[in-house]
């Protein structure tokens, strides 16, 4: 009887394989649920594709014309628009599936941090997308379409215009997550307020570069419409980093002096 029981006992390696297999099956199940939710929301939004595309065209100047270059261009553009909005509408369920999969491996304080951050993530992204819609796109499209001489008619392809608008909305929306990212990094003791203050001048250079990439126009005015809010978001992140760590703990970590490397080089 003892021999029979021993034969059915699993080794640690076999238990590990079964545990890994169980995690993979759970991951596949949750990814399937998320994919079905995205597809279902995309199909529900499909009848409204033309209305959504008309809204996307609103930042265009009146004299700009959209044209279809290939026979399938408009069709696939509508598919991408439906999928994009399907992901947005189903994002709460998708995020829930992700958190349900990873939460067993997190500490309670880490789970609380993630759950409390979700509303801020959604709110900041929405504010950034609205800023891109009402400010960045108006300035950018106005400059690009009016840059051509009067005898050149502005005609944009449907797919390139849709890709341009969605990329701007996504990029600026992600940039507006900066304060939350800084707050979480400070909460995890990866950065400190003094470090952020010390590297402020380097942050300004990075902000200007990112603003130049996001706004594909050479005029500095349009770039400043993105760079100035980005800098204000960085300063907001610095203020939030003070709230992330108690002041007494912050004082224990003075942080590196950004001029220390220059001083060491001069001394050498």
C-alpha cells in the first residue's frame, strides 16, 4: 500500500510543470475573454463608423479634401477605427482580466497601489486626448495644410489622415500620464523629489525633444503648445513625489548632485 502511494506522489518538478501549465491555461482563458470583448464592442460600434470618422475630420480646415487612394483603403480604415474604439470601450474588462491574472503574485500594498491608480490613469489619458484634440491637432493640421502655396490643393488620403489623428491622440494621452508615473516611481523609492529637482534641466531637454517628435511641424509655436504642458506635468509630478514619501524619509535620501560629476571631472 505504501509503495502504491509513493508511486502516485508528484515530484517538485512535476508540481512546477503542472503549476506552469495551470497559469498558461488561465492566461489563455483571460486573453480569450478580453479578445471576445474587444471584438464584440467593435462589432457594436461598426454601424457608427461613419459618424466617428466625421468627428475625426472636424479638426481639418474647410478647404482640405480626403481621398481614397486604393479600393480597400476606406474599408480597412473603418475597421481600424472600429477596433480602436472597441479597445477603448472594452478596456475596463480587459484591464480587469489582466489584474485578475497578476494580482495573486502581488503584495497587498502593490495591489492597492494599482487599483487606486486606475481612475487616475483613465482620467489623465482622457484629459491628454482632449488637449490633443482641441489644441494640438488644430494647430498642427492648420499649419500643415496652410503651408502649401495657394495653387496647390490639399488632398489627404483617408488612411494616412486617420493614422495621423490616432497617433497624436495616443501620444499626447500617454504623455499626460507623466505625473502619475513619477508619483508611482517615488512611491516605490526608485526616484526622489531631490533627484527630480536636480535633473530638472535635463528633463527640459527631453521634453523639448519629445514635443518636437509629437508635433510634426517645424514651427516652434506649435511645439511649445505641447512642451509647456509637458513641463507643467513634470513639475506636478515633482509635487506629487513629495506626497508619495513622508518628508522624514525623503530627508534621509539626499539624492545625487547633478553637478557632482562636473565637479569630479574638474578636480581630476
